């Protein structure tokens, strides 16, 4: 009888080591697959986040006719206020009038630059058409109702202010600037109600708050001049 030849068996500790190596390799492959899944998940989340940010940015930059009208009307309104404020430098006799005039210049000059930059970004002209002016008629223009925009001084008003000096100038300036500010406040309230652009509405809110405070100060000064 022929004797069977048996293949030599590996020692037990080597077999155990081989099994452990195979198991570790399987876990490593599974881990790599999981990492790829996570990358896909991360990329999807990043894309969704980017899309959301783009939508938010687009919404923040959106504007409508009310925003354009507000910018176009507020530019000349602010420019006239700056002209009035500049007159106070060598005509006012009350330091409180001079101080308030400086405050007006400091606030409104940068706002004009901002308003012009918005119109440029929106592809709109700085000056409104006559139709845009007529569209202002339905607004509450404040107490003066002068000109196409609320509170705007007539040429006669400006001439009187230019020739006045001392206490007469102080009284005229305070009275006319109250009317002027009230017109700006009315336009700003219209923008807050009907505008769409977030930055324009924020500027309008600042105009309402700041110029309402200045109106109160001017009224107090006028009572004491």
C-alpha cells in the first residue's frame, strides 16, 4: 500500500497572522470607499451652500423702480442741502447753526457718492426723466411742497438765503432746512415702503432717523434765535 504524502502544514501562529492581514485589508478597502462617499457628500453640501450664497447675493443686489427713483431724487436733494450748508460758513452767527451745517455736509456728501455708485451698478442714469419727477407727485412731500421734490428750495428761497447774514441767516437757514429735511424724510419713507434693494432701504432708514433728529434740533434752535 502506497503511503499518502501530506503537505506540510503551516504553524498555527502563521495562519492566524494571515487571517488577520486579510481582514485588515478588507477594512482598509471599506474605509477608502467610505471616504469617497464622504467626499461626494462634502461636495454636494458645498455646492448647495454656494448656490444658496449666490441666491442671497443676487437678492441683496436686486432693485426696482422705487430704488432707482429714490437714488435719482435724493442726489439733487442732498446736493442742495450741501449748498445751503456751505453758506453757513461765512454767514451764520450762531455756532450751533455752523455746527449743524458741518454735520449735514459730513453725512450727505458720502451718501451722494453712494447713490451715484448704485445707479451706475444698476445701469441707470443719475438724472431722472421728467416722468420720474411727475411720479413724485403722489408722495407725501412734507410741509413745504416746493418744487418737484419735497422740501426743495426755490431759486427765490436760495437768493434770500445767500444775501442774509448774522441772525437773519440763522433763522432763514433753520426754517428752510426744516422744510428741506422733511422732504427728504418723505422720500426715504417711500423707499422704505416700496423699495426692494436692501442697501437702499438701509440708507433710507438712516435718512429718516438722522434727519428727524436734526429737524428736532433745528426747531429748538429756531425757537431760541
